[in-house]
C-alpha cells in the first residue's frame, strides 16, 4: 500500500509539472492606438541687442597745413604770416569741399551703422548738439535711450598737411572713439585715438592713406578739389572700418 501511494504521488507530481509546462492559449492583447507625439514649442528668440550710436558731427573746417612753411623761420612775424596763409588756404578749400557735398561725419556714421548691423545689432541713432564737434561728449550715457551701450565718435581734424619742406600735401584725418555702457556710472568698454594719412601722433592707431592723393603744391590741390575731397572720404571710411570691429569685440 505504501508503494502504491508513493507511485500515485509521483504520477500526480509528473502530471502537475506537465500541466505547468504545456502551452496555454492567451487572450489577444488589445490593439491600442499609439499616442501622438507631443509638439515641443520652439524657444522664443532672444530679444534684439540695441546699441545707441551718436551721430558723428561734421568738421567745421578742413585745415590745409604746411608744417615747414618758409615764413615760420623768420620769428614771430613770420609765424603770423604762415598762420594767415594757412587760414586763407583752409577757408578756400573748406568752401570748395562743402560745395562738392563733402560730409565726413555723415560718411563715418553711415559706415559704422552698416558694419554693426551686419553683426546683428539693432542701432538707435541720436543726434546730440555739441559745444565742440571735434570732441567726445562728457556724459554719453545720458543719451543712451534704449541701448545697452553708447558709441561716440568725433572727428578731431580732417584736411591736408605737408609735413616737411619737400613733402607733398597729403590727407590727414584724426578721430576719437569711445564705447560706454548705458548704465550710470558709465563704464568705458573701448576707447581709441586714430590717425589717417600724413598725420601720425604718438599713441594714435595710425592708418596709412590710400595712394593717389598727394599734391606737390596748394595750387595743385585746389585745382583738384574734387579728388582731394575723395581722399578725405577714404580716410573717413578707413576710420569707420577700424572702429567697427573693435566695438563688436568690446561689447559684452
């Protein structure tokens, strides 16, 4: 009896194991539709960066200077004669250039705007009255408007100069540039003094003049006033090309 009981138990165990391993028929899984992907909105573009650019004033005079004028070597009277001669030439050339439509301040302003807009800046232009058009403003941040920085450029001098006795008259343009934060107190981000052509001063960034604008005498310069005016335009463009990349590098 005990043997039969053990066999019956073994058979029962085998049957149970066989039942566990046999395949079973499962219910088919429901065919749920796939969820639509959720569209992630694009982040808004960053707000435009605004730079205030102050209109570059026009030079009042276009000096014609002979640094080695012969009269300068004859005492105070000679120096007065040389100064009177320079003033007469300056007045004549300035009037001729103005009749020809020379506007160096506007040329520098337009060239700076074009270069800075290519770098993605939105420019806010302000024309500020100045006591001295040849100097930077004392407080440019007062005119910043919506800009986060202010660019102030002034043409110190623009004209023609003969540096030595045997030197021809060549274009001479100087300028100052300063980039400041719009917040008070203003922080200077970039400042520079620049010279173009015949005038080179210590501490200035010196730019060479374009060839073809040299005059052996004032009479030759006056006879070619239109070409001489173009020589000054080339100087204004060179100064703007110098300032614009310096400004972009200095902006935070």
